[in-house]
C-alpha cells in the first residue's frame, strides 16, 4: 500500500512514520530528506539544488517531482511508500496521482493528524533532532535513549526556529495551505482524520489498526483475483478438452 500522512508542525508525523515503516515495511518519502541526500552525494541535481538554496530561492516543483519520480519508478518501492510532507500543493497532488498511475500504483489512504495549538507548542518546544540519522525526539514525550537512538548525544540538536511564536505562525500557515489538499483527498474518499492530541502509543495503535485492515483487504483482493484467474483457466481448459477430445 501507499499512503500519505499530514499534520501541522509538531503533530508527530516523523514519529508515526517511523513506527509505520518498522511494522509495515514501507519506505518513507520526505522531500527534505531527498533534497539533502542529493546535496550530500553531490549529484548533478544535488549541485543545482544547493545553488538554489544558497541563493535563498525555493526549490521548484519540477525539481521535487524529478526526485519523487525516481522513488516511485524504483521497482523495490512498488506499493510500499509513505509520503511525509508531500504533496504540499494541489499541483503536486495532481502530479503525484499521475506518477503513481504511470507506474500502476495508487494511494490507499491519506492520514491527517489533527492537533490543537497548545499541544503543538509543547511538543515543538521539547523537540530535538539527530543531525546524523535525522530521527526526531521530544525531551518530554519521547526522550532519546540507548534503545531508540544509536547515535552519540553530540548529534542531538534543537532547531533555532522551534519557539512558541514561530511555531504558532507555522501552524496557521500549515492549516491555510493544507486545507485545499485535504479537501481534494476528502472528495476522493481517501482522507481519514486521526486525533493527534493523544499519546504517541495511542495514536499509533489507531493507525496500526487502520493499516492492518487495509493490508488484509489488499491480500483478500489479490487472493480473489488469483483464484478467479486460475479457476477460470481450469474450467475453460476442462470444457475445451470435453468439446474437442484429443486424438
């Protein structure tokens, strides 16, 4: 299955994505990670992206779509993608649908983590990020330890823009910009809203139950098609032999 996860800054998308990846063998698609990877590897596209960012410009949809296409076209990722923070616009949503269709895939479900402002503020103010593995933790809710984090403590940093005023501004911006995209997926009957104010474990239990149902349904559909195809071939073969016995 392929899925998209939405939520304002501090909603816990990264944490829930990691849980989903671990339990459902999916590959996370984060445009930020894709851009950083290209820059780090100094590919031709990465050098172009680095130049754009250094000039204070925004990376175009064409560049982002090129990276997304590379991921979707990889047969190792067939129907096992979780899009985190993408699409960010209606045009990207249209493009994503077109790309998936081109490679005989589709979105199974769109999850939207709904979180109140005060909850977001508390989560973000306690957030720390590992600059080596890019995992996100919270000193209050999900502190890094020897079990969930293998990198050294020196790699843990707090983002400079993680403060209450900035967070609330980002929250309002997210709500305004994400509404048309969420409306788009709601009309397609793909959108499912999750109460993101709960504890991390409770949120994931809800998500896990939903995804298990989808996975089981996909398996049933596959089995039905497989059996129908083979049963039809068997019946047709038997009928042909009856009508036209070999000599």
